[in-house]
C-alpha cells in the first residue's frame, strides 16, 4: 500500500492503461455503505423501490442532463446497490456521433493514460455527480444515508459483452438471494 502525506492509501482499482474519459461503455456497480438496504426490497423477483430508491432511479435518469455526452444503457436499482451501463459518447471523438460496437473499448485501439488532467468529463466525475445527487436528496429522508466510498467498474469491450452485461443487470432482481452452487 502506498502512502500519501504519511498516511496509507488504497491503490486505485481503475485500469492504469485506460483513459476513463474515453468514449466507451462502462458497467458500474455502486454500493451503499455497509450494504444497507436503503433503496427498497425484492418480492417475487421484482424490485420494489422505496422513496430513496425512487430518488436513486430519478438521479440515474438525470445523468445525461448533467453530462450531455453520456448515454445510458440498462440499469437497475437494487436494495443496497445500483448496477448500470454508462456510455461516454463525446461527439468530438473522431468524426463519429455515436459509438459503434467496435468502439465500446477495443483493445486494438489503445487509449492514452489519463495524466491527471481535467477530471470533469470522465467516469469518476459522472459517478461522483450521481452519488452527490442521491445523497443530498436521500438524507432528507434518512440523515444516515451513505455510499461505499468507491465504485466498481469494468470496460465493456464488445457487443457480446454489452449484451451479456445488459442481461445480467435486467435479471439481477430475479437472482437476488439465490445461493450459487458450491457455496
């Protein structure tokens, strides 16, 4: 573990070789602190949103209003986390106005590493904005509401992966509480 200002700090989980402001599709998972069930419950495989769950859902849909270069894929608000696909689609990326399947995150087209430049148009800033919006409104209902400090992401590399991730997200409530074989 590295130290910063003489304190231990956890290394980033982000891919060091990837620029997270690049046009691509990203699968993100954002968890509540201590996996607290703030967003509702699941009954018969269907998510029943609480008031805070509706806030999270509304804030998710508002992301493109705050980040006009973002498109949203499938998403689901779960009792203690959010899964979603965030597509960064900046129109100045070459001459394309939309992300083609091969542009999702092609390993054949390596991206330059982010050199800690402006952090206002990357995946972290998008997720930070979402988390701030949910927190501000959710704390009016429950002042104890809090997120886990980090989020999980993976770069979606091709159309097959995009479809697999979308299906996982959509099917997530029906799999809630189902134990995996061998565990």
